[in-house]
C-alpha cells in the first residue's frame, strides 16, 4: 500500500489546511449512463464522470487527458496518430485494423466504431462518462469491457456565446467558440468550433527538420426543433480534420546491440541510435504524414406518449477517411515506405421505448440496426535503398532482382469488409421498496460479416517481407445473448451498496493485415471474444455532504481475448486463451472548505492469463505458454489527484490555482502480446498545473496551463524494430531485439483566454 502514500498524504494535507474555514458544497454530478438524467450516486455501476466545465477549467482537450485522471482507463498512442489503443481495466483493441473495439465510444448517442475518429479535440462538451464493465443492455452497439458516453452541449433559446483564444510553446495557436440562441419560437440553434495548430516536439538530426507538427479542426452544428410539448427533434452535423506528422518512435537505447549499430552504420553511413531515447531527437528517415477527415449527420427524435412513455429514434450516418504515409522502419534511409488508406462508412438506426421513471418498475427496450463498410488499402515501395540492403545483407542475387521490378507499389494489400448487425435489448428495474431494487437486462446480437483480402507481390524481392495471398468471400455469422443483473440496497440516504453480474460479447472477424512472408490461411479468420464480469460496490456521501466516495471491487474473465502478434512489419490478431482482470476502483470528490475542490481516483488491477498456449514468441524464439503471466497494458496501480483553489481578490474578481498529479505503475507496453521483458515501462507520474484570473461577472477569464511540469520521460507503447533480424537487431540466443519507443509529450505550456457573452 506504500505506492498510494502520495495520495493519502495529499488528502491529509488538504484536511489539515481546512482550519476553521467554512465547509464547501459539492455540485451534483448528473449522468445519462442509464438513459435517464440521474445523480451519479444513484447509478449502481462503476462510473467516473466529468462535466465539460471541469475539463475546460483543467485544460483537458483530448481523451488521453481524460485518461490521466480516470482510474483503470488508458489511451496508448502508436506511431500512427489514428491508431490509438483505448483500454479499460487493461483491455482494449489495437489500432484501426478490422478488429471490433473492446471499449465503445458514443457521442450524443451515436456509436463511433474506430479509434481514429475520436482522436480529435474535445469541443463544447457537456459531460464525459467512463463506464466500466459490459454495457450491452442499454446501448445500441454492444461493448465488451466498457464505454465512453460523451454528450455535447445542446442549443439554448436564451442567446449565449463565447470566444476562446490560446497561445503556447512549440508555436501553439488556438481559436474556438460557440454560439447558441433562438431562431424562432420553436427552433434553436448552436454552432461550436475549435482550431489548434502547433509545431512538432522533435528534431531530426539526419536532415535538420522538425517532426511531429499537428493541426486539428472540429466544427459541430445543432438544430433543436420543438414541434410541441410531446414532440422534438435534434439534428446534429459535425466535421473534424486532423493533419499530423506522426510520432516517429525513437530507438530504446537500453536494447541496442553492437551488431545493429555496426551494420546500419556500415550500410547507410550512420545509425538511427541517438544519445538519449527521451530527448525528442531522432536520426532517421521520418516522412510520416497523416491526414484524417470525418463527418457525420444524426437525427434524434423524441416523442412522449399520453401515458408518459417516451419513444426515441436515433438515425446516424458517418464517414471517416484517413491516409497515413510512413517511412515506417526508422532507419537513416527509407527501406519499405508505405501508404495506408482507411475508409469507413456507417449507418445506424436505434429505436428506444423508455418508461416515465419513478414507478414500481422502470424499463427500457430497444432495437438497433448497424451497418459498416470498411476498406483498408496498403501499398509499400521497394526503393533503391531497399535493393541495396538486400544485395549487401540478405542475398547478392535479390538486389539486381529488386532493381528489375517496380519500385512503387512493390506490394499491395487490399482489405474490404461489410458488416451488418441487428440487436434487441432491454432492461427493467424493480423498485421493491424505498431501500431495495433489482435490475435485469437482456440483449441479443447478430453480426454478419463478409470480407475480402488480396495481397500482391509486384516486385519479386518484396517476398522478403510479404507473401501473396487471396482470401475472397470470407464470412462470419456470430450471434449471442448477453445479460445484466444487479441488486442494490440503500443502507441510508447517503450510502448505497450494489452487486452486479454481467456478460459481454464481441464478434469474430478477419485479419486485415499481411501475415509477413507466409500467407495466414486459416488464421485470416479469428473467433469471438466473451466477457463475464462481477462487481461489488459502494456509493456514499460523507462529511455532511462535502464528500462522495465510490468504490467497486470487480472480477472480469475474458474468453478468447482478441490480441495481436507482431511479425516484423505488421500485426496479426490472435485469440489469447482466457484472461482474468480483477481489482478495485475508487473515486473521491471532496469540498473540505469553500475555496477548495479535490477529485481523486485510485485503480488497482490484478491481471493473469488463465490459459494462453501458443502465445506469440519472443524475438528469435518459438511460441510460448503465458499461463500465469500478466496481460500487457495492465499496471497494478494507477492513481490520480486533481485539486483547485478559488478565492476572491476583494473587488469581486477571483484568482484560482489548480493542479493534477497522475501516477502509473510499471507495466509491459509491448505492441505485441508476447510479454517481452524489454517492453517493460517503469512507473511514472505526470504533473500539470494552472493559474488564472476571472472577472467579477464571470464573463472572461485568463489561465496559464503547464503540462508534464516535471519533464517525465516515458513511453506510451514499445515495438520491436521493424525488419530488424537482417540488420542485427535480433539476438536469437537471448530472444531479444532492438526496441522502439513512442514517447509521451514533453513539458509544454499554454495561455488561454475566454470571453463569454
């Protein structure tokens, strides 16, 4: 328990500093996790929630920022900006391949199927809820380990607006705003936008250029039509764009072999190894460019019947396109540069019937239809530098053959998938008396998938890293019934105990990437994943209502966990036997005195493979049996503490100061699920702070933000060096390889000002 001593000390310090000042008062946190507006203290599940105002005040603009202050939520960035890995309790699907997400993301009731479309800025947020455990009996699309339920601000009839501007280091420029008001007696509109542009964090010693620049644009418009007291319609249109240069992972110096340095220096005149892994300085070809664009339209209709039952219809269409061009391997020359094009089109229709609430039995029933067309096209080149490498390292014959074939499009991989899903779900709560109630939920899901995969080798020498393969007419038809059961007891007005058992399900699918030098064959198709979850929890209001403390004890067993293995250039999804994730989650919200607010979270995670024969091998080794080992991205402890102090200057104006501290225990963050000890990331902490001034009327404020103020060096994800074996990166005797590190952001600062009218 000594690992959470800093959190205990901080809370004790806050208590000591209270002195004789007046007690504070907590604002009630309202969530919609159960499709009704409820106090978070009345929702018997493990949930962490933040208001949009809280996120803005603390300078949190991305889901990665939310993860820093949320127990057992992790966002791991990869070399591709769109391939973020969203995980709850250590479980999350990897990247933008064809695997279904383990964590569902819902924005204004609409499901977002890929991590790429949610990497943009959080703009005009009303609430951000992190729901842990399967969430299939209330949401349209099934989620196997948890969900993010995000709502944005709706139009208001009263005119309101704000303008935001910001500036920071790395030439950061920001501008944003929102405007809302009545267009007629029965129509209101709202528009919100934000644009941010910054230079890259890194310098490339090879060519003297910066890398990692990024700009984001988000625009959202809403129209609220109130046709009558019973009928309303909300139309939402949004557009988002991200242009980024990629992360360009650095060489992890502790894994470098003398042979690797000597071979790359001899071949290319220099090595990609630099003096410091964590200094944002690289020495490699880095031409990564990422263009990401998405747009969507949704229509949300609500009609209240005469008996108070509400009928809701959510119709949504979305499109996401992204292109990622990469030099890929991180050598001083481009060996097999590639371009990947992603294209996703989705259409969904959800109908809900919702009882009025406050009755003996409160219920919800729904039908959900969803279809997705997903295309991934990858093309890799064989430039002169690759031919030269083959001739001098692999075979003197392959070099001339390489030069005789096409350089551009040496290999092409085309994947397409059509998914059609239908689900029926429902949940009912029996309010037995004033202190007891019980809930049962049921869901039936049917997913039908059709897929095609074609890999062509147009330059014979490219067979060194890719095999020809044609898998046409692949099919999966997976159906499953899942359930949710809960009982909760209001011991007093301020304490609730609950117990929950639930199941989750994620359909099988098709590997969308190359299998390396060998065709995948039957491994092109992988099986479904199933989850069984148990929870015991308490929700409490303490210290005369100045504190809420919520804790959940959980056990989650996952059968046929869908994970991935690295083959040198791409990742292959595998079913990883049986996995158990269990632990505790604690959320505390406290206002000990009037000017002070404290938000704290602790997550404990005990992870173990109960069965994982045939696990991916260590570099240079053979398949493993990882039974009894921890799952990657499963730190034993995570803690977070946020505190804010606001005080008057005497003339009505206010000054405020705040800070946040998050700590993540050591964990394996290898991109492959082979538990390579080289992929262990030491424990690290992130410290952020803010200082600002607010006008007496509250119509303007100016804040100085600082992020990662202790200059913590850490990796978000670690990879094997691509195409490493021929160049001395793999030590087959010790089963090790040179590793690459995707760095976390360095120390940064920004000044932001907001004017409201």
